[in-house]
């Protein structure tokens, strides 16, 4: 079971119930020190693959979000491309979004 951290939560929105071949994308990650967030993210990835039977996890972020990019690379997530002017950012207009993924078979 994935449980929320004290006063913080990590969400994996996806169509429920999970079925083999499902895809999930982390929706929120708490602000924790880098070493801890790497371990928490790795644990969540393993739980999603092992216990929920999900086939693909997508990590999306702004291409300049170095923290998210570093975590993704350390966890073996593959860069797939950048969606140009894909997401609307309040007060800033359209922004690019980097798409990264990890398949269950790639761990």
C-alpha cells in the first residue's frame, strides 16, 4: 500500500482499477532532501510495478527542471522527447514539457 508522508502526499493518477498494461504518471512529489526523494521515488516506482501491475510510468516536467531530470536519470528513466508549448502555465503562457518513461521490463 502507498501511504501519504506526514502532511505531504505523493499521487499516481491513473485510471482505476489498475490493469496489466496500465500507465501512471506521478502527480506530486514532496519537497524532501535529494537523497531522500531519490529513495522514496525508487520505492514508489517498485511498488507501482510490483504490486499494481503497471507497465509504464511517465515522468513529465519542464525541460529546465534540473532536479526532476537528475532524479529521472538516476532511476533509469529514459528521455522520450519534448512537447513544445504543450502546457499552459498561469501568468507565463505556454511552456514546453519533457516526457520521460520507464517500462516495467527496463528495471
